[in-house]
C-alpha cells in the first residue's frame, strides 16, 4: 500500500512538470497540494517536487525489499538448521564401471527401452536400422533374426558380412544367443545352406553346439546340391557318437558319390538295425551305387552283408541296370555275387537274370566285332563325372572340351552325356548355348524328360513363365510325361512369385496327371505359408503329406509344425501330433522342435498342452537343451505360473545331467515372473538361490530385479543390488539408468532422478533418450513442477530428441494443472507441427481435461469437433467419458446428453460427426455411463425426461439397455446392460 501511494505521488509530480513544459503560462494545480490555491509554480519548483517524490518512493520501496530479503534469509537459516542443506545428504551407493568410473545407486529395467516396428511394415533399410540400434544398445531386437538376415541379403550383403554382424552382436550381448539358435531353423526351412553353414560355424567358434538336427538338415541340403565334399566336412564337425542313422546314410551316400567305398561301408557299419516295420534310412539309389563300387573292387559280399543287415530295399529297375553294366564289364563271378545280394534284398531274380544274359550277349557280340573303338558304360560315366565337376566349378569351357572330345571319338553318346552338358550350360549361365544344345538333342532324338526339366528350370530362373509353359506342352507332344521334378520346378516358380492361386493349380494339375506329390512338393508349399496365409492352405498341405508315399522325415515334420505356429493354428497342430502318434508315423522329435511347440502353445495361453508336451519329452527320452528349458520356463511365466517355473528349475538343478542346461536367461525369466506379480520376497529368494548355485548374473538379471523394485515402490532395496553389481563387475547399461530414473519418479523423488540423469551425462558413456526424459517429465507433472518440466523439454530438444505424443500428453497435463491453458494449446500446435506428427486421442483427452480443469467447457466441446474432423485420429470411449463427466461437473447435464448421443452416433446433438470412413460408434465407458445415468435420474424433471428419451434411443438403435432403478439420493442399487430384442449388448462401452 505504501509503495502504491508513493508511486501515485511520483506520477502526479511528473504529470505537473510535463503540463508546465507543455504550457508554461498556464498554472498547474493539484487538489492534493496545499500550495495549489496560491496559483502557479515555477519550473524549478515543479522539477524539484517531481524528483523529490520519486526519490522518496524509491527509498521506501528499497526499504520494503530489504525487509523481505531479510525475512527470506532468516527463513533459509532456520530451514538449514532444522532440515539440512539440500543435496548434501549421505552419498548414495555407487556401482563401479571399469577403471574408476562410477554409476549412481539406482538401476532398473522398467519398461521396453524402445518400441520397435514390425518387419511387415518396414522396408529392408528400416529393419537394418532397427537391428543396428538394438545391437548398439546390447538388446535383443523384438523381431526375428531371419527378417534381419533377409534385409541384409536384399541390401547386397554377402553371407560373410551377415555372419560378421551376428558375431558382433553375440560378442556384445550373449542374450542374442537364443535368437541365433532360432535363426538356424529359419535358414534350414528356407534352404539357405550357405547361411546355415556359416551360422553353425559361428556358434562353434563361441563354444556353443547346435542341435544335431541342424547338422542333419545341412548335410541333406549339401547332398541335394551334390556338394559331397561339404557333406563329409559337415559330418566331421559333429561328434561321432551323436550322428543319427539318417546322418550316417547321408555320409554313406556322399562317400559313394566320391567313389570312397571303404568310407561308405564304415558309415554303414556304424548304423543301427532299423526297428521292426520301419524303413531303412539308406535310399535304394545309394545302395546300388555302393554295390557298383563293391563290384569294381571285388567285395560285393561285404557290402551286401551290411545292406542286408540294414534291411535296405532295392529298386528293380536300378538293380537290373547295375547288372547289365557289370555284365558287360565284370566277370561272371561278380555278377553271381550281385544276384545273390539282390535275392537276399528281395529283388525278383527272373527279370534280373534276363537283363544279365542280355548284357553278356551284347558283350560277346562287341568282342567279336573288335570293339570298333567305342567307350564302355563305365568310361561314359567317368566322362559324365568330369563334366559335372567342371560344372560345379562354373568352368563351362572345360566342360565343353570334354564333351567335344567325346563327340569326336566316334562313341555313341547316351542321353546322360547330353544332359550333363546341357546342365553345365544352364548352371554356368550360358542360356544361348543351352538352347542351341537342346535343339541339337531334339534333332538327334536323344532328348528325354531330364533334359526338358533342365531347360525348364532355366526358363523359370529367368522369369520366362510363358516359354516354360510352352516347353511343358512340347514335352507332352513328344510323348514324354512330366514327372515330380517338372511339377516341383513349376510349383517353386509360383511360390517365388507369390502366386497362391497358380501354386494350387499346379498341384491340381499334378494330381490329375497321376503324379503324386512328394516331400519336396510339400516343403515348397510350406515355405510359401506366412502368418497371413489362410488356414485352409495349411490343411491342404497336411492332406498332401498324409498321402505321400515316402516316410516323412523330421525336417518336413518340423516345417509343418512351424507353419502351424506361424498361422496360429494350434488346434490343428494338436490334432496333427495326435494323429501321427496314433499311426506310429514318428518316433521322436528333436528338442528344438519341442521347444518351438512349447513356446507357441505358451503364447496361445494353452498351459495344459505345454505340460503335455513336456511330459511327452520325458516319456520319449528326449534330452532337453537350455533353449528347450528356456521356452518351457517362459511359457509358464507368461501364463502367470512363475511358481511352477521355479519348481521346474529346481528339479533340473537336482539332476546332474541337466544342471548344466540351467543358465542366466532361465533364472532371469523366473525373476521376471515374480517381478510382474510384485512378489518381492520371492524375487530376492530366487536371486540368492541363483548366486548360491553359481549361475552368473548379468545386466539383464539386475535390470529385471530393479524393475521389480520400481513397480513395487521399493527403490530402497536397489542399493543392495547395485552393490552386488559392483562386486561382480557387471556393467550397467542405458536401461539401468532409465529404470533408476523412472523408479525415483514413481516414488516422487524427482530431485534424485535429476541427480542420476546429471551423473549419467557427466559420465558421457550414454546419452539420455526419449524414455528417460518422459519419465522425468511425468515425475514433474505429478508434483506440478511446471518450470522444471519446461526446462527438461528444452534440454530434450537441444539434445536432438524429438518429442512424441506421449511427451506432449504429459506437458498438457502439467500446463493444464498450472492454469496455463493457452500455453497448452500453443504447445500442442508447435510440437506437433515442428516434429511432423499429428496429436492422437490421448493428447486430445488430456487437452479436454485441461479445459475442464480451467472451467472452459466451450473449448473442450470445440476440441471434440476438431478431433473428429481429423480422419487419422481414432476417438475412443475414454475421450467421450472424460467429456461427459466434465459436462456434469460443470452442471451442464444436457450438454452431457449431447456428448453421449455423439458417442453412440444418435440423432439430437450439435457436435460434429466423425470424418472416419469406418463410421463405427465407440460409445462411452461403462462406469461413466453408470455415473451419467445416476446423475440424470437424481436430477429434476427435465433431466429425467432427457434420460428417458436417451435410454430409449440407446436401446432401440444400439441394443444398449440400461436399468437405473431404486436411486436413493443420487446413488443406485443396480445397473445392467443386457441386449434388447434383436440387439446386441454394448455394455462393454
């Protein structure tokens, strides 16, 4: 009051002086000046009065300010005496990082560090960017590594580059190991042999051994590619005692192709006798090759004994061709030995002896004619092998030289030689040479189905589908029937072009031609099935598998299982497993296959089936791996069975053989299960048990426990964990810092959160990210610390971190509670436009709450019209619930009625309609509708009539029937939402 009086006097004096200056002859007067009655005053006097009054005012104002400062200083001294100086408390426990670096005493993993997009929505460059981001943070990316590998391949990276990326990620974060193990199955399913080989080598390099089925799949793929040396090399990488009979059969086949009879017989001798009624894993073609080598080295009885022990089945035609070849070349004794072996293996001898007699007669005739310089069948086979070798080396020039030498020798060439050279032209990429050679084959009439299939593959590889179709028609016109290889090539082309309809038309055409699909056919179709495929496609594939003649192997069966998992047809998978168990079609599945099924059923919430699969593993004697146990533990934990998961871990720890399978990841999963349910005592009991068992704790383990402390408001226990981290030399990461900050903000200790952030920035190893800043902003919002929140925003933007809608919603809450509504609207406009995003429904809801908090119902209603005009913003039931409650709080029940009508898209309101195309009525939250009905029923006659009309419209148009009866003073006894006649209940709104 004194300051105001002094200011007024100063202003009057200055005004007098200014008036005199403007008109010196006019007297100045003031009713408040006793000298005003005497007339005018001089200029000096006026100036003196103005300066005197102004000085007096400034002196008194300074005395008032000094008094306020003195009182403030006294209060500060009292506060420091009784409370203590802020920031000078006891030092918080720290965690040492490396040499001399220190981290604050809080660390935890409260939330996913970054929300990553799915691979379905992003391009290859986006996927690779996400991978680089996750790798730099030492995290496991939330997308499968198969997608990352595909992205790298599409961007031109070689297999060695891809495996270098995996090696780098594995070195930085051992937690990526399970994902790399899962990657093996994807490579095997997609027939990526090169990537499967180098990935297995990567695991071996780090001392990890993959399941033997992965090596079996790699060997089978190498055998299909005629990489016989590679088969032997892969087999040498697997311990001899773990080689399965099927793997031994593959090794024997590769050895036979390399003409290594002794090696092939060695593998046969290591194979166990098949179970009664089971087929031998050794293919008939391989058996014939081994017999041919044995005949050449004069040891047919030895080879025949092993084949007979393994119950090998021989194809009649192949055995007859072998007899004819040996009849022309070998002695009668060898031929008789072959006949004896054939008889023991169930080959009809009548046709075999006839073929042998024919061959021996031809040999006699040829000998009588003097031989005419022709080449024998064995020599032609040797030339064919030479051409194939040059083809494998992509040396078309040398292959052509061998072919020309044969042509110039005057030898009558068989279709085999012509087909070998045709394949050389195709494999070496000389399509013009292949076409010319094929025309020559047709002119000489030596073309057969194999030749047509070879050229067909070339057309399809070049994308010439029309020419491929014409080639098939030409083959039919020549009287040659398309075989399984023909149709499989056509089928693979349809799959690669994502032509689902064309794929099934090839299958139907195949069946109409009487050609039965084989396991290759089914594998090709299974490869085409994705998470978006129709379940009917999967059922059709399973029907094909049920009708194939050969016995399906585990690789094919695993592909079926993975397809069921991808399409989420878990019931179909259960039915398939049950049917094959009853038929005895499969004896054992591998541990990785069980792990995949357990994980899938766990994600589907079928705990009973998870337990059945685990019991089946035990019954079948399948030894679980650490990956299998990890999948089982995770399946139990995600279904709120943390105690059962812990019991399982304890049981495995009691088993000497399985104790080594329990690792850090499994224990961390159990810890996470108890952390989610906030059972802090069990969290620390499991932790102490883990340390006592010698299981190392890593950063993820400690982050999981600190996350539990955050969610349970128990940051006081974080200090002990951080001391343990320092003791075991476990380095904290950015998630550790982020969780510490969130934990303190949740407990309301924002100052300590600021201290942790400052310490992290000072250390310089990590930079704050959006999640950290949002946690601190949320803490400031809960304590209404507006200025600090705005400073955090400025720091966030200065660091190059773009705010998001979540950031914006927090700031709107802060400004709304601070009664800074215009600034909140300005903040929404500026941040959204500057950072290239549109406000979402959460931001609009916070803005509505800010308007209501500032008693601006008109702006809240106009916000509704603004939001629904944006077709990209989806309004929800919570928004309408907040708006309706606000109308009731502002004593505007009829406006609330309009809001409810707009929410259910009923007539009788003035709010703007939605611009979205779906036009779906979202309604109002059930609890808000209860409150709304209660208030209107307890109001006056007009409110009750408005409610009666609204409830009738809800029941008639939306099928929502609200019973609000027996209200006592605004309370209610019952509220129901049940469907009206012909309507559907919408009470969930």
